[in-house]
């Protein structure tokens, strides 16, 4: 089992969700997050003055999948979330020790 | 605990406030005793039997209302005197009704100010900013009823269109250069005694909502750092002293309105609906207050450069501006105090044209200078056009109305940057520029562009009102005197008041309170608790709601 964590542009969430559900991935968790990478925020204007917004709004998509699906899911997210411009985000993959479905008590891949 | 400590510290102040109110009411009782109400009029003759209702319906409305509806002893056969009485009563009825209805519109401008100012400030101060705008209505009205109205209108004398304000007949004057200078009125404290009169009450309502418009302007410029207790005292100060005095000089028969009669300066200082009396008074008070308070933490860098502090809710501010623009149809056309004065159509059109050109020119100015049509300055631009046209709305053509608004739209941008970057006074909402600067432009523009089509007999001077470009140079001089007086008197009086209060009690919240946001320390709770409250608070609120008897039983059981 692996947890795939993708930080993406907020308006790309629907594309990513559709790509994943279209490939048979049946669960995910999303949260609104803020952050910056090499893009380093941007500037906005208010009443003739510029100010910097350091932490840009992003969406974090978390998907837990069986080991065999990791490459496919990462590829799907990478394609769906890409605009080609700076600030498209990143995908992180990390090992996951255990998963439990609360209702039935199933464990491991069966709980996904 | 610190909370109970804060409550204990607050108590003496409340006791002092209660004692002051008690003293004022005692004085009021004395005033009541001095000024007996007029004896009620002799009971009217028994009403004639009403005309029988029309037997047929009248869908076109052409047959409804006729001779049978004129009150007459012999129904359907009124005498000439009865017809004349009826015509006079109808005229005054239309005028009082117009004055009251437009006053109701102006009252709603309080909502516009509340939304605009709160939208332009930060979410952590939302309860504080909103409640200043809310309570200034109640506080200002109380102060105005106690003595503000009497100082402003106590010497007004009769208004021909309204029937009965002749009881306001007592103006305190001093004699200089052989001329009388009216300083303040002395009739109408608590609307008691002989001022218990329908025309006076209509006038009170209309003038009260104007005063409250001025009173709510400084709450924007002084937002996000002003102690609420200090604001409360200020609310009484402006409604009982500064506003009524200047308003008396211009609208209550005081010395500025007499510059024409006494010194041949046009029609005296003319301000049709209040560019100076309402807006400039509010804007200049805002300037004095914001100067004494100082800038918000983080507004200025060490090198003196300014940082933008974006407001938290632009849609709220834009809605507030639209409500204000709607209310202005009461503000300006209502200032005829006469629904039968058909100049109101010219006034209403001039008002809306100036709001359009103000918004458009602010938009293009910001677009050209900074690359984007700044939303907050477009909002300020529309308000600037409205403020500027308020004085000249009745005296200029639609072309000049558009020009006056257009210049105001650019002037407000220049003024905002001048106040922010040169004076280094922090005005979160632009109130000083919108109301102070553009208010001054409004009264001066009246002295330039009034075209002589209206205002015959205004302020007791024969002939119509003409500005500099229409052969009325002396009118412009009167406008300049009025503008300088407004700035000088209001700035000095307000600055001294704020400074003395600040030295004695402190006007500004502590830096810790300011950084945290004023809502909890000053008001007791957040305006947006679910956004700003700690997560545990929200959770425990939810949990206790579920635990409450009955609620859990009502919650539908989820199938999965």
C-alpha cells in the first residue's frame, strides 16, 4: 500500500478526480491548503498598492492504493493536473503501514 | 480572571455615563417646564357624511377622486374657503409625505455605510466595525433629540412648504459690523413644548438621518483601532455639538446662510443637500480622528512607504455602495422638503449622472495609472460623484452634473494617495477623500456651474442662484467662505475633542488587541466565529447541541 499525495492547482481538482475515478480508483480525500514552491507566491493590487501573497491556495488530494497501481495513478494525476505553467504542483508517494475499514474491520488492501 | 477584571475596570465608566444621561434628562425636564405646548386647536366641526361609494368599479382610475372627496360641511358642495383649505392641506400633505419618505430612504443609507465600511476592513474586526456603524444610528439619534436638533434648527422660522415650523423661532445671534450673526438655535430640545408639531417632527426625522450620515463617516476612517467606549462618547459629541452648529450656520438660518443678505455674497453659502454640511463635516471629523489615532499597525514601513491592507469582503462593500446610491435618491431630491417642487426630477437625474461619471472616471484613472480598474476605487469613485453633486444637484444642468461627478471620480483617487502617501494618515475606507475632499469640491462646484434656472429667493436673496461661469462671482466667494469655515471649525473642534479624550482616557486599543483583532477584546466575540474561533469552540458547540434533549432524536439516522 502506498499513499499518494498530490498538491495541485485548485481548478484542476475536477480533472484529477475524473481521471482517477475513470481508472477505477474509488476513494480520495481532498483538502484546501496553502503553500509555495519555486513559484514563490505572486503579487496583487489593492487601491493602487502592490502586495505579495506568499502562500497560494492549492488543493491536496490524498489517495491510498495497492502497490501495483502506484505508477498508473501517479501518471494519471500528472497528466490531469498539468497546465505546463509554473505552479502546477507536486506529487509525493509514501509507504503506508496499515489501513482499516471502520465499519467491517477489514485490513490492508481489502480496506481500500 | 482577566475577564472579570476587565468588567470591574469598565464599571466606573458605565456609572459615569449613566450619571451624565441622568443629568441631561434632568435638564430636559426643566426645558419641558419652560416651554408649554400650544393649546390644542378647537375641535373641528363634525365631519360631513361621507359621499356614497361609487357604485361602479373604476379600473382606469379616471373617475376616482373628485368634488365629493373635498371635505365640506355640505357634502359635494364645498365653499370656496373649504376648497382653499383643502388645497392648502393637500399641498402640505404631499410635502410632508415626501420629506418623510425620502427621510426613510436616507435612513437606509446607514445600512450602506455599514456594509461598505465593514467590507473594506478585515474579518478579524468585523463585529467591531459593523457595530460602530450600527450603534451610531441609535446614539446619534438620541444626542440629536436631546439638543442637536434644537441647536441646528431652533431658529429656523417658518418653511412655506411645510406649514408649521414657525414655532422654531429662537436663534442666538451676535452683532458684528452692524449685522446679526446667527450662531445656534434654542428651540426644540427633546422636541418638547411648542415644538410638539407635525411639521417639526417631519423636519426632525429628515434632519436626523442627515446628521447620522455625517456621524457614521468617521467610523470608517478610524476603523480597526478605535476603542468602542471612545466611539460611544464621540457619537454624542458630533450629534450634539459639531454637526448641529455648522448645520445651523448653513441650514438653520445661521450666519453662513446670511452672507448674501448681509454682505451681498450671492445667496450666502448654499449647500442644497449637504456636500459641506453632511459630507465635509464627516470627512473632516474623520481626518482629525484618524490623525489623533494614528495608523494601523503594519500600514506604514520604517521608510514611510505604505502597505495595502485589503478589505475582507469586496461584494459587501459594493453592495453597500449601491445601497448608498439608492439612498441618495432620498438625500438629494428630498432636500426640496417639498414633493410639489418638481425640480426633483432634475435633482434626481443629476444625482444619478454624477454617480455614473464618478465611477467611470475613477475606473479609467486607476486602469491607466496602475494597469487594472481597481474595484475599491471604482466604489469610492461612485460615492465621490454622489458626494460632490449633493450641494449643486438642484442648480446645475445635466452636463455640468456629469462633469462634477467625473472630476470627483479622479479627485478621490488623487486624494486617497495624497492622504495615504503624503499626509501619511491611515484611512482604511477612503472616507476622508470621498466625503471631505469631494464634499469641498461639491460646494465649490456649485459656486462655479449654477446656471440660474433655480433657487429664486434662496436664503432670502432675490433672483436665482448663479455660479462664477454664469455671472455669479460673489456666489463663488460665499462658497469658498463656507468651505474654509467648515474645514477650520470642524477640524479644530474635532481635533481638540479627540486629543483631549485621548490624553484623558485613551482612544486607541492596545497593540496586542489590534493584532489579535478587536472583535473578542472589544465586543466579546468574533463576528465570524466559525472562521476565527478556535476549533475546539466550534466542536464543543456542535457537541452540546447534539446532547441537548430532543435534538438528537430529531437527527435523521444515516443509512451509511
